[in-house]
């Protein structure tokens, strides 16, 4: 269980701290950039599986719908919503709404599994949400800003919810691998008509490599391992660490000062994680086979 918690926490730290890297791609076509990043991530994950002497599990017919829904809503859709939400809302507002995803997971994931939400997970997630709101500082919105921020939050939650059953059957690495390949194909096709292709600069190429290997291959695999071991409701509280990691990265880079309010928010998030992860993991959760801030989380 400690390894699973560490895996989920490390995933959130990677996503939260990667905001400066994603900023290097602001002038690059979104869809084709994501297609290249996911293609690289899928190749790395497949190579990892083969290097260990394993075989990539093939999804059953019923698994493809969940995988495609995950890609459309939790990967490509999430990235698009993060981008467009910031045109109509302040980053702090988007981050605050996004911070509600742990509570959504704590309430919805158990229901989808046919059981009641665990009180400790709901309380922990609620504390995490409060901490993220304090940390992000709220913010204003206009026009469709609220709707886009809510869609961003739902996309974050769907990245986990659609994966739960498939991860149980295929394992976290296999799910991450197939999602990357599907996203690469869909992003590449759509990007051909919307945004187009262009040769990345050295700076953009370096960013794509980092995002494809660390933020995609490593983080995806670790996250789905944590979800398989802890359950989506308990693992969800660790999402609150994303804005905390973003804060640490911003302070370390001199882009932001560490304030008392930010420190209180980060401490509250940590407390919520501790509460939500208490207790034993339900035996009905099968073992595994085999990403805020004063600004939103990095695109997945």
C-alpha cells in the first residue's frame, strides 16, 4: 500500500511540476503536438513491457469503448478544455474548480463499483478540495468560463473513472499503453485538419520528449498502478498534490513567492490526503496486474 501511495503521489508531483515544460509548447499546434507526445509515451511503455519479457495485453471487445471514452474525455478533451477555459477564466478559478475532482472520485467511483462511498475518503477529499481552493486563490470568470472549467474537472475525473474496470482486467501499464496509442492516432488525424503539422524547434522538441517520457509514460503507469491498489476514491485525494507541486516548482523557479495563504492551502491539502488514505483498502479492489496551483494542471 505504501508503494501505491508513493506512486500516486509521485504522479501528481510530476504533473504539477511540469507546468513550465508545457509552457514551452504554447506556440505549437495542440493536437499534433499531443499526438507526437502520446506516440512517444506509448512506444516507451511498450518497450518497457517487452524488455521485462512480458506481452501487451489485448483489450476485449467491451474494453475498447472505455478506452476510447477515456482518451476523448480524459486526455484530448481535458487538454482542450484546459486551454480554452483560460481564455474565459482566470487560471486560479480553473484550478479551484479542477480541485473538486477528488470529491467527484470519492463519491462516484464507489457507486460505479456497486458500493457506498467511504466516509473517510469523502471527508479527506473534501478537505483536499478546500485546500486547493485556498491555494489557488479562486479567481473570476466570464462567458463560458464556468462551463469550461467544470468540463475540465470532469475530464480529470474521467481519466480515472473510465480506467478502473479496464485496469483491473489488463493492468495499469497495458491501459496506459493503449490509451497513448489511441490518443496518438486520434490526435494525429484531427490535428491534420485543425492546426496542422510543423517541425518543432529544439526547445519544443525537448519539451515533447520530456512530456512523452516523464509526464506520459512514467506518470500514466504509476497512476494506474496506484488506482488498482488503492481504489479510485482513495487514490483521488492525491490529485490535490498537483497544485502543491506546481507551487513548489513556481517558488523554486522564482516565478512566485511563498505566502502564508499558499502555505495554509498546501498544509490543508496534505491533511486531506492523510485523512483520505486512512484505513484498509477494500478486498474487492483487485490488485494490479503487470498529474493546479495558482494555475491549472499541465495538459495531460
